[in-house]
C-alpha cells in the first residue's frame, strides 16, 4: 500500500496563518503599551499587616482623634515609570491607625466629612503631613525607600502640644519593579516604630486637662 508523503510546502499556509496571528498579537500589545491603558499598569501595594511593635510602657490615657485626609489615603509617589503605580496612601493610613491605637487608650478616625472637630469626643487631634516619599536605586542593586512625615498633635482648642518629623527607611535586595510595595512597607514599618517609641517615651501629654 502506498502512502502519500506531504511535501513541506503543504504546511506553509498553516505556518503563515500562525505567523500572522502572532504578529497581530504583538502589534496589539505594542498599541496597548503605547496608549498606556489601565490594564497595563502594575499596582504596587503596601503590605496589609505592617509589623509595628507595641510599646512596653503602656498606653497614653487620652482619647485621640486621628485625621486621615482623602489626599493622604490616595497618595501615590512617582515611580519613574507610567506603567507602575505605587499605592502608598492606603497602607500609610492603615499603619497610622495601628500605631495610634497602640499608643492611645482610645482612637477615633476623622476624615474629610467631619466639619466640626470641636464637637468630637476626643482630648487631642493628630494629623500627619507627608514631606517626602521617594525611592533610590543604588549601585549595589538595592532599592532604598524613604518616607518622611511631620506629625502634629493639638488639643481641642487647636494648640499644638506635640510635633515630630520622622523619616522611615526601607530597602530591598534588588531593583526589580515588583519590590516597590515591599520596599515602602519596610520604610513605613521603620517610620511608625520610631513614632510609637517616641510618642510613648516622653511626657508631652501630662498636664493636659481632659474634658
């Protein structure tokens, strides 16, 4: 029985079809990248559970209101690449709440919807101003992230009774883009552990009259 052997030329149409599909897919990816569509953006998030050490000195016996603005929660420091977005604000807000709940007897979160702070059931009001949030890629291939925040605590009348500017620093072992989130997570952990240690080690709050 004879068997027909296909000539290699018989396969050319299918190969050309495959090449066309691959070329079309490559062109689609190039167009999407050029347009910067949302699907191409890589989001780098701070870890959900930051490691913040509880103070051994006990909590400050005051009711604190922690003001977290919408601008702070939406903070996105520049990544240097439009296809990479660093979502720092949400993690910063979570870390601040965790640190202040570890420092004070009671904590209430205040957002932009509160119009009359004087009517809140708190003794002091804390707020943070981000002075700097950036990263540096080092020659030894480490990525170093720094977060500098100025914290202010005022009494119910608006008198500032505590003020401290703290810089937290974190580093990862390489400069791959996937490590933005971890790098800033370490930076925030360092920042909030410094803040918590200082808040509970000084007696700035003593003598403050509670309502």
